[in-house]
C-alpha cells in the first residue's frame, strides 16, 4: 500500500514538514559520504527556517500537556492496558522535560555561526557552493567522515527535542483514526462530514493502482480526485474506479 497524508490544520502541516526534514537529515548524516553530508547540512538549514516561529515550542508543549491530561484520566478505566498507558505517559513526560530544558531562540546556535550563514546564503544561489565559491566548505566536505558527522550532529542536536515532541504528537494523532474502505467512481469521491472534524486525513492505495489522490476539504465535505501522472503533461483525472482506504485522525 502507498500512504498519502493530508493535514487539515496549519499546525499539523508544520509538524509533518518537521518530521520529514528530521528524517532526511538523519538519513543523510548516516550515509557518511560528502554529498550526503552536504544534503544533511541543507536540511538543517531548512529545519532552522521552519522552526523560527516563536510559538513552535509553546504549541508542542501545550499539545503534549493536553494529551497527558486526557490520557491520565484513563487510568481508572478497566478496559485500558495500564502498562501500555504508563509507557506512553512516560514518553510524554520525558519529551516535555526536554522541551522545557530548551533555552533561547530555536536555531540561534546556527544563526550565530557566521561560517554556516555564509554557506546558507550561497546555497540559495544555483551552483553557489562550488569549491571556487567556498573553498573552506570544500575543505570541510573532504575532511574525515567522522569529523563531519560530529559537526552535523552538534548542529542538529539542539533541535532534537522538537523531533521527539513531533514524533510523539504525530504518533498519537495517527493512532487515533479508524480505517474505512471506499471506492472512487471514475476517480472522483466525495464524503459529507456531517459535523465530523479531522486534523489529518490518510489515504491508502494499492501499489498497482497507478494514480495519486488530490484532497480538498472544508467543514462540510471532503473531496478526493485521483489523478494519473503524465510525465510530460498536466496530470489528468483517472477514468477508472479506484478502491482505497480512508482514515480520519484527530488529536
């Protein structure tokens, strides 16, 4: 199955972007070669930009505390696995402690590094980080791999409490949904919400269905159009019936 996720709230959209960037950064750091470490550094720059909003940490703390309070009430419910519940609450408490321990403006350690800011500025220019543009960066890229990895983790580490928080919140969000099975007739599907709300919509397709969903939603309905990719022309609506799984997720 191929899974597509569509955030219906701005905060969820930002958290999904952070999740994607953290995953890419850690992947490229682990790849160890110079080109991958260049990609890792660019991803760190993107993380710094995405997390620049002052409310970022506050919103995550508020959501985690809300989830902790809601889960704590379930302790006296005989249908709840207390051991599993305690594991989730421990994870939330640990993540909250890491967030509260963060000081100063998020990403300021990167902004205060003049050398990194020169690289960031040049990276916005097509081909702007060639060896003749930034010989010091070229030297760094060909320094020992362990040294580069240590540098990248040092620049990434102050941001990792945000990764832990986003991982917890998105995990709770995704596990909140119930899957339902549907079919889009000639690639088109509409579902009236009837007062139901969602923060995230997940659409799952079989690998062999050669199309992708485009989702739009308002407080009244959700609309899904399945499109066929044409690598030379604008994507067109699929003319065949498409079976799919739909999940509404809420915090």
